């Protein structure tokens, strides 16, 4: 074979291999992304050939597809869209999909593996192809109570069933109307989307499970207290130093106690119980140093920090710093500052674990998946994440949280006739920035249990005058009352 022929053969072989590789990448790897790309008009139109399944609460649709006389064949509709947008998300012809519309797309569109035989049967019988229905665990009364209690404040609420991890309420404010993104007028949808995207208050963020995370402030003291008791560092009534002010180790920076009663500011000794009930910062800062960042991190991660959860919508990781901390940094994490950041979901999981004897359940918002004929394809997925603390530790911390509601810094969470465990937080964001206001807690009544977490951003409109007890605790109480029906 001449040199020229050999060169041409090598070039042709290289071209063939390049074509083969690119075709393989497109068909095997990029195919799902190309199919889901809203710019792929043919795929978008094809997705409307099948009646997309509804998203249900107690059998009633909060999202459904309505037949229309158009090339799209169906129009996606949302009932009470702003209330349920953090759960449903949206399904748009040119802006993709979010929320359950994204995470349960295979089931809603009828393309999941579990629906293969049902789809095949419908083809043989001549029935209209249809996606599965997704029933969610949301309690509509709790959802509405959370939204009403939040009013015009920016923030989020999550309520969980401590024993199953089922999400009973998920509210993020401000919200948006998914119907404005589901219409088939592309120009109008783009205009609506850009308007939402450019708003400073970020309505497209689901603050309940993500967005720009907030420092937890004093609600993180629950985690530190649990770690300290679990590791045998202190008991509930162990005496602790409680000076008026304390200089962080190795620095000239000084931390102070908040003005919650005489025990937080008169320089006398206190106990872990009193420090948690009254939300004293200095005892927890000193306790954090004694514990060390490794043990705090271990306990926090046992509750779910530094991990993401599929509800099936993916949550943003709540964070306790993974790198080693010095004593000053560790002290600040003792009352939820420095680089500790969290979602309401995560703090609700902490309270839920305390209510569930120390066991953390994986959170889920999907109750079941049903065929168009209402046969069950998937039931509740209840699973344990782990047990970061013992039953005994959970009981002690829960008892201290009950004291905080009865006589401490979380009195606005009280519900007449109900034993409520709670903890508030008023977290700093910067020298002149409004505080993040927190509440987390749990309660039981009428054979029901609920754990809840509330965050209110921008100080609830009160700058640095707002407090967790003044605003967030009251929201938490309203949600718990709705779940417990008291």
C-alpha cells in the first residue's frame, strides 16, 4: 500500500471514529438533556401529546392538565398556585420545570419504568396516554396557616411528621403564580419569568429547602446541647460560667449575652438548662470550645448538616464548616454564627429527631404515585437517615426546650393545653444588616405529632429590632395548631 493511500485510510478512519464518538455521546449521554431542553421545539410539543398527570392533595388537584384546541393539546393549570408553588414548581414550554414538576417528571409524563405496562395496555385498548398522579403529604390546613401567618414577611416554613419524615407544610415567601409560566405564549412567559427573576425579594427561590441560606443563630444551640449531653460533657443541671461578656480565645473580639432575664447578664453561674431556656450565648460559646469542632460537626452531620435530601426535590446542603476551626471560630458556632448556615428543612429535621426519640427520618413530600386508573405504583417511602443521639439525650434536650416555651425565650410558641418544645434564634448577618429570625420546635396532641421550623429574613421588616420570639415563634405556633387541630 502506497504512503498516500495509507495516509488517506488513516484520515478516513479518524473521521469515522470521530463521527461514531460524537453520535454515541449525543444518543447515549446527551439525549436526556436534549430532550429536556426547552429550546427543542419538537420535544416540547411531543411532551404535550400525553395528558400530564395531576399533583394531588387529599385527592384534589393542585396541578393538572386541561385539554385545549391547540398544537400543544393540553394546558398545565395550578389551583391556588402561589400557595403551592414551593411544592409543585412550574412546567413551562420555554423555561423548563422546577419542583415536583421536575423531580417527578418521569412519573407525571408517563415515562417511568413502573408505568411501562400500563402505557402498553393503553395503546392496545386505544385509551388516551396519560401520566401518573402524584399524591403529596401536605396538610392543606397547615399549609394555609403557615402562609397566613407569614403575611408580607420574607422567609419560609417547614412542618414534618417526626415519625415518617412526611412534609406537612412547605411555604416560601414571597411566592409566585406558576400559571404565569405555564401559558403557551412564549413572549409573555419570558417576560413574566424575567420579571420574577429580577425582583430583589427572589420569589423563585424556595427558601424552605434552598436559596441563600441563613445563619441559624440560637436555634443551633439545640444541636450543641445535644452533642454536649451525648458526649458526657455536661448534664442539664451542670453549673456553667456565665460572665457579662467574654473575649473569644486568641482575639480581642468580645461576645455578649442577649438580654433575656437576670441569668443572662449578671455574671452569675447558670446551668445548661437555664442557658438553653433563656438563650444565653456565652455558656454555649464556652461549651462549644470544650466540645471541640469535630464533635459538634459529627453531631450536626448526624442530624443531616453537610448533606442534601431528595424530597424528591433536592435540598441545598445546610453547612457546618468541614475544615478544622480554631477556638474562636468554634465558640461562634456554639450559638449558630461564623460559617454555620441552614435551611428551615434542616432545623425541622433536628426538632423532628428530638420528637422521634433521637432518630432522624428522611424527609419526603410524595405520599404515593397512582396510575390514571388510581392503582398504586408507589407507596410512601419511609426511611431512617440515622440516630445521632440516644433516646435519653433527646428526652433531656426536649425537656429543656419545653422550659424555653413555658418560661424562657420562646414563650410566643405556647399553645394552651399542649406541651410545646421550642427554641428561638435571632441571628446576625452583618454589623448593620437585619437579623434572621428563627423558631424550631415540636408538639403532640390528639394522637398527632408535628415538628416545625420557621425563618423570617430581613428582621421581619424590623431590622435589628425583630426577635425570633417576637415573630417566628408565633408563626410556628399557628402551624402546629393547624396540624394538631387544637
